[in-house]
């Protein structure tokens, strides 16, 4: 008998090696685990992101009692938390209709280097049943040291290309484990909460390249932002369809009432300013096991502030227009008010100088006549 779990195992590099799986690994070679769908919730505003990660996996009768994985984010996280696993699923189901899992597949595992190098390991932090260790590495020695640390701490090493990609970008690796006692209870119950990660980021990101070693999998991404993505044309490069857009006001109250807890610090009160984007691939990702590894850049949305349309007139200290528009408006106001001297155009200035010259010649001629008289 098999059972489906909503389990945070997104971008998984799990405990010691089970050769039949790529990124999902369990402590026992006989453990039966398969990853079906990855869910990501991205809450982004003005250079800050709250990333909520969850995955639907299938665990057989010999499922593991504990799990762990590795992911990466652009900056050292400010905070962690947990979110009810059902929230992200319900939000994705609302924006994007549910889809059937499309595969049962296996892939190979990867080996890491065992040399020493530059690595900065932070003090582990707990969030619900999870223990997260943030790791910064630099250069080839740091990448090698990361592989050694993962191996020594019960993780399967990441593909070297992936470790190097994120290290070169200056991202922070996050090694996550489920506390064994809690994991046993949670896995038997069938549900683990999603993990929430808060961090600064210039773009809205989901670290899909961490899944380069996985077999093909379905995915859904939901983005809530008060900013506008400017590179949606790039979505096809990652195999995603154009986004489905919804207004935050359209989202059921049962979900919006949870936003303050899901993304603390973000102001969702002005619902008209927030949009909801639903993203889904054209087909399951990584079908041959190599597509994601070949991506030049990881999945990201370049976000820009939404500028409200400007009217024909400007009053007060408006700061939303361009500098040129503001200058033009000020000039127009001063010339029509009658209180300030109007600027002199080039043609008018030339005429004025010509008139002054003619007047000066007339005065000089009059002076000559008076001397002769």
C-alpha cells in the first residue's frame, strides 16, 4: 500500500544514497520514496522574498522515518518558519487547475569531491520539525568542501556543476533535516508543513536548478507581488507557459486571511496593488534528466515597480513623473500664472536683440546730427 504525502522535499538532496533516485534519498536502500510534484509560493515586494516550498511525494510501505535536503537562496535568510502544507496546495489549485501526476520515474545519483576548502557554516536554526544549516562557500575549494560536509553529515553531494553555479553567484546553501522523532510521527500521519524562507533578493526566484539530478516531475509556481515581472518572455526558456494572472481580491478569503502569517512583514491591505501569477510548465520538467542542468540561468522573474498612469495636469509635490516631465510642467505653470516672468524662447530673444541694435544706431545718428548743428 502506498500513500501520497504533502511533504517539503522541494529541491531535495536527501539522506544517504539510494542509487535509483537522483535528488530524493532515504536512509535505507529499501526505503520507497518518489517525488511527484513540486509546489512553490513566491511572495515578493521591493527586494524581499518569502519563499514557501512544498512537494507532493509518494511513500511506500517501506518509507523512511527521516528526510533531509539541500537548497540555495540569493542571500543569508533573515527568518524561517512553517506553513500548513494545505495552504500552498489550495492556493495553486485556485490559480492553476489541478493536474494529474504524469510519471513514475527513477534517475541516478551523483558523487562529490572530498577535498578541503573555504566554507562558512552557520549555527543551525530550527523551524517546526526542520533544522536548517546555512552554508556559504567560495571558489573551487569551497565547492569541494561543501561536498565533503554534505557527505560527512548524511547528505548526498550535489552535482558539481550545480554547487559551482550557486557558489559563483554568491548564494547561500541551506541544508535542511527533519528532526527524527518529529519526522517519524509526521510521516506516519501523512503530512509535514511547508518551509518558509525569508531573504533579500533582487529578483523573484525559485531555485529549480537544485533539481537538476531529479527524474521528471510536475510543478506549479504561484507568485504574489505588488510589482510587475518584465521578463515573462523568458519563461519559455525554462519550459513554462505564459502566466495566468489573477487579482488578489479574487482569491478566496479563507486563503487571504492567512497571508499575514505566511508572509509576515508584507502589507497585503491594499489588495488592488497585488497581483497573483500562476505558472506551470508546458510538460513535466527535466524529462530526460538533463534539461535543468543545461539551463544557463536559474528560474527568476525580474520585477519592476508598477507606476500609476499620470493625468494631464500635475499638482503638489508629485514624484511619480520623470524629471523631464516635471520640468516641462513647472515651466508651463509659471508662464500661465502671470506671477513669474515667462521664459524667453530663442526666436523671441533674437528679435529683441535686433530691436535693441536698431535703437542704439538711431540714438547714435541723433547724437551726430546734434553735434553738426
